[in-house]
């Protein structure tokens, strides 16, 4: 299993399919964001899944392109909502052009993503289209939950887990199931590969909670980013649950402060450490990773193909892909 080969084949296909046309100010931002880089993990998952279930990855290229286009549409709009100035080290679309251009180009990119399914026929089209529609709406719901949580201090762990499942995990799960559908995998296998992606994507986002809070130069993460933005992550929610009355009050007050401060980061991390929240987070990551791997065991695949999926999961969690 050579993930770089999948990536290179996809990038070659992407370069042929994405052509800038008139009006320039609509299509140039689309070309810009699609060529901005990234690991392309979602289209890779589509191609890999199709191959593993005995299909031809070339027939999955349009579905892979659809999911990459949709992902980048969400990035354009997320950057506008977050007023972010950089994406992958470069200007965001709305900074390079303007907000209205970003909104319109993002909308066009979403429409283009749906057009890719026109290459599929009959039952395959319907299955892909229905899965994609459900996933797209869940991602919008996840984004709204995330925005709502910024204004609340009473976010439950169940609500948070649903938010990260919708905002992050469902698109990975969708990518894997799309490949299975195109390869004509059984309904059971399509369901199990979806759940594999869902659990793995959840574990991946929980790991982001850790990296975004405690930081890692290796992964380019800034220490305390989520704390400065008052993000209601697993770490915050579990701390509120376990803290003494005095510590809970202090933590809630710290998360009312919108001014960036190193003292705030240091004190919040002290509180996280006091209640051993990091260890609880690692345990949760292990739980979801094991759930993902248990789904692999249920697949009607050869052991070598199952091992490829297990290795994929390990590499994803170790940020090697």
C-alpha cells in the first residue's frame, strides 16, 4: 500500500480536471485553494478503499475529487467565519481577494463537488449521492454546534463528542464508504468501513485537542491555541466536571477572558494537570482507536488488506500521513 502513489495519481487527475475559466474572480480562487497543498488524506481514502475491496481506483477518481472539493469549500467558509488570515502558510481566499469573492467561490466549489457524481450511474450514483448529502448536512450541523459552544459553558461531553464526530469524523468515514460503494462491496463491509473511519476520525480529533492545547513543534501546533480561543474541548469539559467548586469557578472565569495571555494558558494547563485530564484524554483516544480497529476485524477481507487498514490508522494517529 503506497499512499504516496495514490496521492500522486490524484494530484495528476486534479490538475487535468480543474481548469480556470471565466469569470476569473470566481474560478481563480477555486484553483488557488485546490492547489494550496495539504495531505489529501480524504481523496486518498476513497482510492484506497476502492482498491482494497477489489475495485479499480481509477473509477473512484471523480468521487475522490468531489470529496476534496467539498472539503476545500468548507475551508474557505470556515476561514471567513474565523476571520483567519492564513491557510497552509498562505493567504486565505478571503484575504487574498475579499469576503464576497470567498463566499461566492466557496459556493461554486460546493456545486462543482456535486457535479463530479454525474460520472456515476444508477444505483452507484444514488448511494454516493445520498451518502454525500447526509455527510454534507452533518458537517454544517457540526460547524453550528462548534459556533454555539463558544458562547456556552454548559457543554456536555456527549454534545462535544457529537460535534467533533459531525465536524471532522464523518467526512473520513464518507470517503472510505464511497470507495467501498464504487467497488461494489457488500452492505456489511460498507457499513464496517464507514464505522472504521468514524471512530478513527473521532480519535484523530481528540488527539488534536491534546496537540492544540499542549502544542508540538513536530506537528506545527502552537501551545494553548484552543485555550486562547476559549474552545470547549474534551480537556475543558472534563475539568469542569471534576474540579472543586473554587477551581471550577476560576476555570470558567478564565474562559470568559477574550484577551490573549500567556498567564491564562499557563494557569489553565495547571488546572488540567491538577485533575489529570491529559491521562483521561489519552484513554479516550485509545478507546476510539480500538473501536476503529475492531471494525477492521469485521470486514470480509484478506488479512493483508486488513493489516493495510490497521497500518493506515496507526500512521494517521502518528501524523505520518
